[in-house]
């Protein structure tokens, strides 16, 4: 079966490739959910959770940084996949409100899942843990001579490149990653290790997805 694993995550620059990743993700995840649903009654809940996590959520997260800036109708379809997966794991009906289920499962919504991936990639770029072709696309404000007197130069803020076309330019990795990173509080960006950063980022984005 043609799945998202066949898409090289480094080839994220064109709208056509973004749409391909989107279509493959929705199609593949929907098919897997249908298969799991057909055998759910024969499995304990923890087994269903394991299948959904490994076969559905991993597909959603694999190339989702390439989906930054997608139109809302496309994001809604990706969110519908997450909602269906949550209902499958929780044995809930379609009419049941989805927010309590996602909160109990501690699953981020699709928009925050994309932000999570972008910010983790940015953290790796800033700590020499990412390939040069990614790291070279990002520049801290403190590294720009003309901006060193700005307040943002005393933080880990990243320069947001100026784009001419919002339809494509704003979805490019240097732009979407910089904006996602700059939206984080300093308590998150200042964490020293990747594991502690992922933990702090997850907690922060969870409060964004489900404000109290």
C-alpha cells in the first residue's frame, strides 16, 4: 500500500508535495482505522491503543512539519482522523463531544502537533543536532548585526524571513519554524536538553489545545 513513508521529508517546498503528503496521510490513516475497528471487539483496550499509536498517530506525525500553513478545511480533515482514533480507543459514540476524550488521552490537536514538530526541529538546529541543510536556513536574531540592540536579541528568537507570496513563502520551513519557535515562552525555549525541551513543549502545547 502507498503510505506516507514513501515521501522524503526533506522535499517539503512545493504545494504539490504538501498536498500529496496530506492526501496520503488522510487516506492511509483512515484505512488503518477501518481495519482496527473491524477487530476491536477481539482486543483489549491497551492493544487497541498500541495499534492506533503505532499505525495512525505516527503517520500523522511523520511529515507533518510539511503541513504547516495548510488551509483550515485540510487541517479539519486531519483533525477528524485524530478524533476518529480517539473515539475508537475510548469506545465512544460519534455524538459524544471529542474534547474530553482528547484531554483524557493527552493527545494534542493537529495544529499543535505540527507546531511541536517544527519547534523540535528548530531546537535541534540551534543545538547542532540537525542536518546542515536545515540549520543553515535558520538564524538567531542575536546573530544579525543590525538587530543586536533589539530586546529580542537577548532571547533565542529566530529571524522570520520576509516572503513575497503568502501562499507558498509563509509555509516554507524557515518561516513556519521561526514563527512557531518565537511563539513559545522563554521557560520552554531555555530548556537545556532535547528531552526536557520536548517535555516542556508538550505541556505548553497541551495547555494551548485545552485551555482551562
